[in-house]
């Protein structure tokens, strides 16, 4: 099973590009799962389908799921809330309300989104997973920090438990926080390894403007630093004079940043230019028309 992920800052059209590629793959007879974990959900509008946190068949063998931040936090509580409470309550006199407190911590939702896609891949059942990621790549940094934290937390917990005489309590079967901490560290390792698989290709979506170009360089550096297979940069929403009568200065400015993007990335990855349209694609037919520009992605 192949994974194709789309990265970039908010507002560059990640969701549209992901949906377009997913629709084309489904039109070619592949079974495709399209996942959006962008916290400003737009997949329902792009597909013209009512989506949510439950997988839904939207067309042929194209399935889709849309996770906003609230849905991701709910799923995190269901999967990890009880374990987190067991660990923290082993050291501190806290109630289960600590679960809500931890769930709201920065980075928790980003990390769970990575875990969620990892679990979908691990279960299998599709030819492709097409993933519209959260804006930028902050979740990757948080996951690496989390992995390192669990290593240190395990060492600190062992010392704390010895000092406080909790080992006897653990032997009575009241829970083993050390094994949970170790399982979290191992899970973080597995998720990071999953992102570097040969079957996973990443694309960065940007626009032909200075700020987008600068952020794209940063995202490329970050993803490459995790040894992810970055296959291309998509310069989306590019005003092309053959499509509309744009002002000359608008076209010239866009052309400048397209060329700058090519100069920076072309030796390393494919640079794909996608034209701007006043009304973004909506629905399968319009997404398939857009996919003409994304035909190299597979």
C-alpha cells in the first residue's frame, strides 16, 4: 500500500491537491482512502460530500474521512486517556480530569493525527492512502521530542518509584506505568519509521509568493531532516495568462517565484505548476479536471 502525503502552510490548497490526486487514482480503478487531518477542515466542501470522523465511501473505490481538531482530541482520549491517567496517578494524587488537561496540551492533536494515519496503514485494505496533513510539520518535531521524553521519563520514573517505595504497589497489580511509558516510546519510534518508508512519498504545496516560498524551504528542510521521501513541490494557484487576463505585474511576480522555486528545488525534486482558478474545484468532475496538472503523482 502506498501513502501520498501533502504538506504546507494553511491556505495553499493542500486539501484540493490531495482530493484531486485521490479522485484520479480512484478513476483508474485503485482503492483509495483520502484522509484530511487539517484543523480547518475543507474536504467536505472540496468533495461536495458530507464527511466526518467516520470513513465514508464518496465515489467508486474512493473513501474519505475528515478529522478536525475536536474529533482528533476525542479519539486521543479514547485511545490514550486511560493510559495517561494510570501513569500520572501513579506519581501524583490526581483525578481523571487530568485527561482533559493533557488532551489540550500543544502538539497532542498533531501527534495523534500521525498515529491515526499510521494505524490506517498498519491495518491495510487499500491501494493508496492519500493524506492531507495538518498545516506545516510541527507534529513531526513534537513526535521526536515525545520519543526522547519517554526515554528520559522512563529513567526518571524508575528512580522515583524506587525512592517512594511504589514497587510494592505495582506488584499488587495496580498498574505498571513503566511499561506504558516504554510502549509509548516504542510507538513513537514506529510512527517515525513509518513516515520514512519507501512506499511513502511526500509533496509540499505552496504558492508563487515570497512568504510561501520561504516557508516551503523550511518545510522541505524539516521533512528531509526526518529522512522522508519528498518527491515534489506543487506551486499551486499560479496565475497563468493563457487561462485568464491577469494584470501583467501579477503574472510577472508569480513567474518570478515559480522560477525561484524551480531553481531551489528542481535538482532535488519535481516542481509542478498548477494554475489559479477564481473558483476552486468542487466535486469529483472538477477535481478530475484539475488532476491533469498532477498526473505525475502516483
